[in-house]
């Protein structure tokens, strides 16, 4: 896209600081059901589901965890079976050997250092084996203590299209978003972009004509 066109489009929609609240408000109204798609009923299940979701779909994880959470209820349960049995039980989520190893390591640390409870801060969560910053971010946010903004492929694409960041690197995108998005919305914001990205602002062919924020978006095609 020519630079002059981008410049004109940015001028038309106004500064991002003035647009961010209306963007959040309208997306909230358009996607009142926007929330995490992984099913869980307690912090331990949430942590396990997010760890299993790497490199696979949420639907796939939900299929596996339905039986998994019946069988494994406490951190001790994951260590009570032979590693191969846990591998078999999570096989369908892919990368099952690595994921089983991470789960066992995490359960061991939860028991030894956190009384079997899931910690709430990112700094503690990233200490758990196999828990990267993105996983920690999701878990902390869902437990009501967001300390960052989750950046996945949808959040990245929409943030760029909306002119909220010029960065490519997820860590830098997160930094830009944290400066812009009001703190009380850090947990919800990624869900709004993810759901809008799945339903309207599709990767290949965004449906700008039916987008509720097209007048606030410098990439709008209408
Ligand atoms: S106007 Fe188009 S590009 Fe912008 S957010 Fe909406 S669908 Fe995406």
C-alpha cells in the first residue's frame, strides 16, 4: 500500500488514543460472548488446558480435556500414572511427549512450592516448566489478574490493521498495546480482537462493509 495512502487513512480516523475506547466499546457490543474458548472449571484445569493448546486448536483441546479432567483432578494425579499413560491421554493435542513432560514438571513444582495451588502472577507462572509468557499471560488474565496483553495471530493482525502498532514482534506489539489499552481491559481486549478476527476481520478477506469499527480503522476498504 503506498505510504501517502496509509498516511491519509491514519489522518482520516484520528489518533489511536482517541479511538481505543470506542473500538473496545463497539467490539464489546458486537461480541458480548467474547471469552476464552478453552473449557475449564478451576485454575488447575485452566492451566492444563492452556498448556495443551500450544500448536493445536481450542476445539481439539476441549475434546481431550473432557475425559482428562475426569481422570486427573489434583496435581498428584498427573504424577501417579506412568509418563506413557499421560502421553496417551493427551496424544490428540500433538507434541504429546513434550507436553506430558511439561505437565509433570509443572505438577511437581505446584506441589513442592505452591501447596498444589496455581500461582497468580506472571513471574511465578513462567517459572513452571513448559509455561511460556503467552501461557502465563492467558492464565493470569483468566484468573482475574491480567499483567499483560495476550498477543496471538488475530491480536497481531487486527492491532496492525487498526493502526494500534507498527511492530511485527509479539513482545513489542504487547508493549504498544499495554501503553494504549486501559488496564482494566487488558484481560478482555485480546478476546475481543480474537473473536472479531474470527468472525469479521478475516485474515484473507476482511468483511469491512459489515464491520462495526470500519470508521475507526485506517485499513477499512469501505
Ligand atoms: S474495517 Fe476491515 S480491516 Fe478494519 S477492523 Fe474492520 S474488517 Fe478489519
